[in-house]
């Protein structure tokens, strides 16, 4: 078990490193962008960005999901898997671009309620979706080989190219929301071009051909309805926020505040994104189903332990953060949605663990009914809650939808793999996190330096209560003590080279 966690931590850390840079830059540039782009502009950018992902999921036909699974199956040649995934994606996404351009007018009306410049934004988004889809596939080639360093470097380059472009377009060219969308699209285009050259030069991408089209399509295609229904949870709430208010301006502004709430939730998004990238290769590399059903459940426990702490911290600090990171008072109300958005992001990561349990048994056809049920719950709750509560209503609807998803997918994972979940410890995490976050947020002062310090110290109740309520087993506490002792010995030593026993302990076999 420790070996799997180490692999997950190693690859996840590399993925997190690039995500941390991207999210930190996003947060540090937020005061700049909010000075030049108002809530309505952020609403336009948010709906365009989420639509790009929806289009990508729809038209890649499960190619990336199939590649991640088939690459680790002994009966298939990995080069044929890559060949089929790459050229199948090229065909499906090109057809998708043609279809979307033909429907660009209706898309502009649906997505942006015919706001000024909506047609241009939608056309940029269509081109962006083509390159963004290939970006995911080319980065997946690093993931299956667990080349986390190459993945991290490519992600960092993407950030370092995209951010200056966007700043120049928004500020230097005074393009507002259009500059943000165009900067992201151009940055992705440049990086994809470079990655294509790199992968072709290293012979990772074979010549044209679809040798495994039939089995990979049969695996990947059933995942599309489920995945698009799942991601639609993060898309339909924006659509409802834009279209339910009486005026277009109010709707776009609400979507803009909701996007700020997502940006303030970056602390948990970084971790979940890294987990999302590192988990599938590890999950599918476990050969024994009997071992997998236990490992998956234990990973879920540790995942919730960490993300529960992050969500608690974000809930306590959301108010001060939004005042620090935005330039206009019109953005301050965004903090009210942060606890719900952050919780929804955490539930998405938990859902990934349950999905992997079902997918490893080849039961991907069951993903759609579950995801569709979650989408229906989100729409129903959104229609009920958004008119009266706007961004808070959207956040509550998101959490409710994910609860439906998790409940139904757990039943399916139990039926297929026999997944073992540590329910007592999961309940402890949820109860302690909710208790610390809700009481602290309502009891402590909301703003000011003193309030921030109070809330940071209050957060320490989260690990403290878990410890005193017996969350950690004796074996886990012993491992924690062993790690602390090892670190102390390393600090006391002048160098590892002076301590052969320490070198063996660090680098020797498990």
C-alpha cells in the first residue's frame, strides 16, 4: 500500500508543481484582470472556457480515456494504442470544428445571450477547442509513461506563454474579455505545435492508421455520455446563471462572480487536478482486483483527509481573500459561493476513484445513467435555487448533484469490483471539517488581519479533532513518527554521504 501511495505522491507532486504555478499566477494576476474586466466580462470568459471543455469531451469520442486504459493492457501493442488514439482524435475533432462553425450563431445566442462580440468569442472558442483537445492527448502520452518531469515542464511552458499573451491583449490592446479568451487560445496553439514536434521527433506518434479502432471505440465511446454529463455539472450552472436572471447584464455578472469563486477555490483545485492526472495510470496498473478494491478505498480516505483540510481553510479565509485579490467591490460577494464550489471540486475527485473501480472491470456503459442522474439533479436544484440565491444557489445545486453521483456510483463500484470504503473514517473527516468550517466562519470576525490570524489558528482544530477522535491508526502514527525521526536524523547529519545507514534507509528497497 505504501508503495502505491509513494508512486501517487511522486507523480502527483510533479503534476501539482505545474498546477501550483498556473494557479498562483492566476491568483496574482486576478487584481490586474479585475481592474480591466468587470463581472460581466468574467462571465463571458467563464462560459467560453467551460464550453471549450464540453466540446472537447464530446468530439474526442473517448479517445484519451481509451488510450489511458489500453496502454496498460498486455494484449495490445502500446504503439498501436497511441497510433489509434492520435489519428482517431485528429479525425473526430476536425469534424467537430466544422459542425461547430456551422452552428456558431445559435451557440452565441445560447451561451452569451447575443452579447456584443459574442459571435467572435464563440469562433475563437471553436478553434481553441481543437488545440485544447490535442493538448490533453499529447500530455497524456507523458502520463502513461509516468514522465512527470516532462509533463510538468510542458505545463509550465504553457503557463509562461499564455499569461504574458493574455496580459498584453487585455491591457496593452485593451481587448477586455476577448483578450483573455484569445490569449488562452493562442497560448494553447503555440504549446501544442511544440509538443507535436517533440513527440514526432521522439517517435512517440506512429504514422496514420487506426489498427485498434474497434476495441478502443467500444471502450471509449460509452464513456462520452457519462463524462459529458459529469462535466456538464460544471457547465450547466453557468448557463442557468446567465439565462435565469431577467437581464443579460445581471446574468453575465452572476456568472462572473461564480468564476471568481472557482478561482478562490484554487487551493483544492490544484490538488484535485494533480490527483486526476496521477490516479488513472496508478489505478489501472494494479494487476490484482482483490488488491485494487482495498487500495482504492484507502486512497479515497487519504484523499478526503487532505482535501477536507483544504476546503475548511478556504471556507474560513474566503472573505479576506476575495478582498485581497480583486480590484473592485463588485466582486466581493463571490466569497459566499466558495465553500460550496470547493466542496463540489472535492466530490469530483472522489467520484474519479469510484469511476476507476467500475472502469477497470470494463463496465463503462454504466457511467452514463449515473452521470445523467447527477446532471438532472443539478438542473432541477439550479432551477429551484438560483432565482432566489444566485451564486450560492448554484453552489448548493452543484454539491447536491455530486452527492447523487457519489451515491449511485458507489453502488455500482460495490457491485462490480467489491470496493471497500472505510466509512467510519470518511464520516469522521466530513463531520470534523463541517464542524470547524461552519462554526469558525460564523463565530469569528470576517475581515481584517486579526480575523485572518484567528481563522488560521481555528483551522488547527481540524487535524487536532481528528487526532483526538482516533482517526489515525497506531500503524499510521508509528509511520508518522518514523518519518519525523528520519527527517531529524537527516538534519543532524552533515551529509547523506557521511551516513551509509541513512543512505540505505532513503534509497533502499521497501
